[in-house]
């Protein structure tokens, strides 16, 4: 009887539970990490509010942008120097030298 118990214990010690899950289930169907809920949407004034883009965030670093408004209705000012004919523009002051373009 004693030999039987020893043999059974040796046999049961080597026994490992069989995992019947497939490779797909083990590798790809893992528990998904819980993502916190999104914040509540804010109300926006679609007519007055300007979208935030790369250009609006970096407008003070752009070359050639001589004027931009601070009232946020028109983020980029218009400069007539780009469309003025060169013969009218030769003797006039540069846009950055004019009083209205001072920052």
C-alpha cells in the first residue's frame, strides 16, 4: 500500500493542468485596458471662434507675416505689399516700418 501511495504522489507531482486555449486566444484576446471616459464636450461659438492649427500656434515664428490681430476674429492680417505693383512700391516704406504694423 505504501509503495502505491509513493508512486501516485510521484505521478501526480509531474501532472500539469492542460491549457486548452488556442494561440490566438492567448496572444491576441487579452484583457483590454480600461480607458477613462472622454471629457464632456464644450460649447463653442462657431461663428467667432477660430480653429487651433499649427499655423495659428506658430504665427509669431513665421517669416513674412508682418501683422496679426489680437482680437482672435482674424488671426492673420492681410498685407497689400504682396499685390502692389513694384513701380508703385519702390519708394514707399516697407510694411514693417509703418506705424500700423508695430507689434
